[in-house]
C-alpha cells in the first residue's frame, strides 16, 4: 500500500509502518478478537439505529480485593453467582435477539464441547418464546463466520447421545448462513438474521 502527498509525490513509509499496514489488510490479522469485533458491530448497529444489542454482564461475586494503590483495585478471588446463559441479547425490529459467540481453531468441524447444557436449555426456552436465538461460529484458522440457528444447534446437541462430538464444517456450510466480515459493521450478522427471518416466515406459511 502506498501513500501520496496532494501533489502526487509518494510518501515514504518506514518499515514498521509498512508492516502495520500489511497486518491491517485482513480481519484475522488486525489483532482483534472475535468478541471485540462483535462488540464493535453492536456499537455500529446502535449508532445507526439498526438494533439495540449488548453483551450481558458476567454475574460475579467478588470475595477478595487487594489495593496496591489508592487509585487501583485488583480482584484476587471471585466466583460466578450463577451459570452464564448466552453472551448477547437485545432487540431488532420488534424481535428479541439472543445469541452466543464461539470460536475454534479447528478447520473441519466445530466441537460441541464449546457449549454447556445450561446454555442449550436457555436457548430452548428462548426458542419456545419465538425469540431469534442463534450462535455465531468463528473458524479462526479459516477466517470464516457462520450464523447457526439455536434450533439446529439444539438438534446437533441432542445427537451427542449417538456419539456426535462435533458439527462437521460441511454440515455447517449447508445448514448455516455464512457471514463475510467487513469494515463496518465488522461482523454484519443482521444480514443473516434477515435471511433467517425470511426462511422462518416461509416455513410458517
């Protein structure tokens, strides 16, 4: 990548700056975690009045705190007050959104061990109330993101009794909606939500 002055003359970049620019050319190399990308996307949707979605706070019980400085506190010991449910919830065009974000380095499948029974139970209750409930699956080694409905995830989860330990990528490619990361929003998951709603309305006809 090259920069130029207004008169057209090239602007020489130091090697460090060139390396920085090179790193920022792809989503995976920007040093941004998947969760951070989702948080930025939620901020974009909120700013542009597209949706109101926030990350749920983790319910912690702090039991020990050290104060190395008057202006600083360090939590030394804490416990979860209750099992966590899903990462995010909010509202979009009158629909309740409730979803979880998970990532894996696997290239051929997504391990079901990334989920927990209390999360699956929560998702099922949301589905029963007609909420838009889903998971965003990030294959970090492949730079690929998928929207998988909670209904399908629950089906695969229940199949664990038949020795299913993961969801093959080929199945996800067929059953889920792929989301292509971009600049703004970073993870445009509302596009997948719209596709899901369209398919759901056709199924309910």
